[in-house]
């Protein structure tokens, strides 16, 4: 059972590292490309800004999960 626990822990750590890099990259891309537009929307249309922000969060979670699952499958040869 220890070998399986170690394998699971290693997969978890790898996934955390991948998530960290992907989230940092996503943040920088959104800040660079959408930052001025989001700031303008926030000042003029607060409700629209809230919807856009929620959409970005949901989109981020879905895309990052798909990318991470793909990369884990590539590294491990199996699905978590």
C-alpha cells in the first residue's frame, strides 16, 4: 500500500507544480491582453464586469483541468 500512496502523492505534487505554472501564465496573459479592457468595464458597467470575471474564472478552471489531465496522462500514461 505504501507504493500506491507514494505514487498518488507524486502525482499530486506534479499536478500542483503544473497548476502553479499554468495559473501564473494565465494570470500574466489575462493581465496583459485583457487588463485595460477589464479596468474600463469595471468603471462603467459593474454587473457586466462581474459576469465577465465569473466567466473568466469558470473558463480558467475548465481549461486548466483539461490541460493538466492531458499532461498527467502524457507523463503517467494513465488517467487520475
